[in-house]
C-alpha cells in the first residue's frame, strides 16, 4: 500500500551548486550524497517533514538523467511514493494496466527497492515507488 510521498526529484546540471543553493538559500539540512551506479546517478537529499527533496545528477556524465538534462536542461524529474510492500503494489498496478520501466524493483539510493511507472501510465508524470530495506523508512 502507498503510505506517503517519499520525495520529489529535481534533475540538476550542477550538483554542487544546487546542494549549496538548497543549504544556503533555502536553509535546508543536507542529508548526504549517494551514488547509484546502476542508475548512473548521483543523488543528494534534503529531508523535510514526511518527505525529501532529492537532487539527481548524472554519474560520470552518462545515463538517463544526462539525457533528461540534455533535452530539458533541468527541472522536476519525478515524484516518488513510499510503499510498505512494493511487490504487492507492482502486482496491483500491473493488473490495472500500469506499465513499468523495468520488470521488477531494483536497488536504489539509501538501499531502497525502487521501480518507476512509465509516464504514459500517469498523464506524462514519471512516478517512482520505493520501499526502504530497513525499519526506519526514512531517507
């Protein structure tokens, strides 16, 4: 079952500059950086009450985030909903006709299981589902 909005992801062309902006300009607490080689991304998190803002940047200048930046130059990338049973959610949504970008959840940032719903299934919005692999359920 979907239990909350986990994070809003923003694709950024300059990760360090954006980290400084969110820390200094907006006064948010920086919760660290995490490279996700399988997704070819580097992420930085700023937790807020019950959610986070995630900055995503291409790891080594490649991968889907680089393609997004080349095309759009940055901006809102996806919404992520936290799940307490990602496999059940995938099965339920598949039965309803949702299409996913992969066959099954994979390991993402913060050791979470993640899977993305194709934007065609959600009015053009890329939606990520994630399930933390520890009991904390937080970023």
